[in-house]
C-alpha cells in the first residue's frame, strides 16, 4: 500500500505481532475460516482477537539514536536523542482504515527523507483515541464447526450486530491508562515499562508512555464510568485512568539502517492479538456454565495501548 511513489515515499502495513502479514484486506486464521487470529478456541466469557479494521491519528514518526524520553519526568527531547523525522504533522492526520484494499495516503508535505545513518530507536506519537473493528463466528471446540453459522460484527456505536465480515464497522475507543489498576505519572510508567530487574509489560524493546497536551507525562488519576469502547462491566464499576492523556508515545529499541541505496521506508503498525476482546454468551443451563451458544454479546477494547511501530528501509 504505497503512499507516495517517489524517493521519499512511505508504505504502511498493518501486521500482527505473531507474524501475520495482512495485505489487501485479507484475513486468515488457522482452523476457523474467516476469523481474524484469536484465542477463542475454548468456551469462555472473554477472549482475545485481532482487528479486521483499524484507524489511528498519527502525529509523528522519528528515527533516533537514543530514546527521546529516557527520563519520564521531562518532555521528549528529540534533539538530544539525535532524532530525525520520517513524518511530522503537529495537527495529526488520520490513516483511515489501514486494511482498505486501495491503501491510504498521508500528506506529502509532512513526509521527510531521513539522512543516511544507522538509528537505534523508533519513536511515534499518536492520538489516545482510535477506531477499531472486528468480526467473529463462534466455533464448537469439540467439532471445529460453527455453532449457529452467524458472524458477529462490531458497529460504529460500539454494539454488536450480525452480518458479513465486509459489513464490520469501526467504533471509537481510547487508551487512558498504562495497564489495569496501574498508577499514573512516574509510578505508572515504572510499573508498565522495562526497568532493571523488571520486565516491561510490552516486552523489553518497547516503551509506551502516556502524555498530556503539553507532552508531559500524564499524571492525573481519575475514574472513568463512561468507558467509550469498553465492556459493560468496566462501565458499571468504573476504571482507574489517567484523566489528562492526549497522546501516546511509542518507543521501540530496534536498529534501522538508511543508506544511499534506500528508496524509502516502510512504517509498520503492529497490532497484537488482544487489541480487541470478545464476550461470549454461554448456556446457563449447563452446571459449569461453559457451553457456548454461539453468540457474541460484546466487542470492546481494554484500557491499555499495545500497538507499536516499526520502520524498515527499502
């Protein structure tokens, strides 16, 4: 999906963290024809799946020599980190559905041709709000056959309907906390990200940082009862969030080499399984309440951001 067909073009892919490469809106899953990759192989109330549609507002993608925010108590320092922009739009720009078979375009005036060099970090700033959608047909784990032959799809209002995969709509959701129950500010950052003697929640090569409108670490603890794009349970009990989040800063420790032979770069958006959750209905007449009846009651997201970025020279 080429954005621009000249020297400084960007090609965007959306890939799954488990090495599923999606092109031209193709979705495949092992053992479940038509379903995005998921772990819903057993009857359970909640399970993880992967989006079939996704859109996010992108502000900045940069290649850096060091992390631009090694100290979470200060704003990102792009200059001292030796960062060069690949894309930089202060107002942000929506990608639209990255699965669209016609691809999508970002404004050329915000695209930069990075100087030839070796860079050790990839940093990206996106909006805390994004749009996501998926679909799912429930299979009986004992027979590997559909239970009711109905495909459940997300709607633009965040509800669930039935229809074809192509009829799936994206709903708006957002990321407002480092992880369930984590603190805000430096404490929340330290709980979630890699530190000496502590593995990072997203792996040791990724830092995800919640920033406010001034690009400072989000630091205001709040309780969210609206739960836009979240589960009915989350809305009913309320969730701990950081109430002043505006941006998500993703920092990935990965080497990227730009040479004279480089014709451009690929920017990859990694969306792992679990970016979308499904709530199964079960047959309450069963003593163990563990027999699926083929119905998906809810499609929603958690309250954490697990989407990361990668850049490759081409």
